[in-house]
C-alpha cells in the first residue's frame, strides 16, 4: 500500500495524516462507525473538512487508510529466532489489541460495520492484505530454518491463530487464559507440521 494512498505524500505530509488517522480511530472507538463523521474528524484533528474530503472522498475510505496508517494498530513483524516464538509474539499482539481499549473498541466497531458496508469491507480487505504482507518475513525465515515446509500457507496459519483469539474474545466474550497464546500456537504448528 503506497504512502500516496494513505495520504502521507499529500499536502500536509505524514504528520498531518497521522493526526487525521489518530482522530479517526479515536472517534471510531468512542462513537462507533455510525457516529464517525468527516466533520467530527476535522474538528478532532484540527484539519479542515474540505481538505479531508479532498484526500478521502468518504468516511469508509478515510477509515480504510487510518486502519493501515495509524499508530494505534501498527504492527512490526516479530523476529525471536524461532517460528514458535514469532507466532507467540504475533498472537500476543493480536490478543492485546482485542482486549485493550481503545484498540479493542476499534476492532469490534470495524468488524460490525464491515458486515453492513461493502465499501468499508473492501478497505478492511486491504488492511488484512497489508498485514499478511508485513507478516510474510516470519514465514520466509521459518521455511529457511526448516521449521515449515516450503508449501506452508502463511495466511491460513495466521487466520487460525487470529481467528481463535477473535472467537474467544469477541464472540464468546471469554477471558484468555494465561497459556492461551502458547497452547494455540503449539496446536496450530502441530497441525501444520503433521500435514508435511
């Protein structure tokens, strides 16, 4: 995803875009998707609403850019030296996002809104494509170390891990046990290796 699409090469530069993205996610967490407006983002960020509309023609487009470009949801791929360690670090990050406001409020609001907005659903798809691209080095290193077969499916592995956290936290509304991360990663990797 290019910086141009995020709005960081537009007039105002990265700092102004970050202020807009931060305001967008803050308001989403506070008011939900229905309560999120370009006018509210303009007031919260101190950026003129006509400027925001010039960069992003709708709140769906703005939220899509904010999901990828905002600091609140930033993800640095882990490099612990082992696939087990990397996936535990990754799942721990996901679990923390799902259980710690405001990120948890953002995640739930986006999930709910995407089921009712085709435009937002397309932007959420871009967000997850960006995430798997960032996570790819974890799996490339694991294959090079012989921890995964070359035909392993990184997206499936991430979906199994993240899906377990989403179902447990968001849908079942249950707390995560102390060993949830290590048990989940161990279970998924045991299946991946058995399929080799």
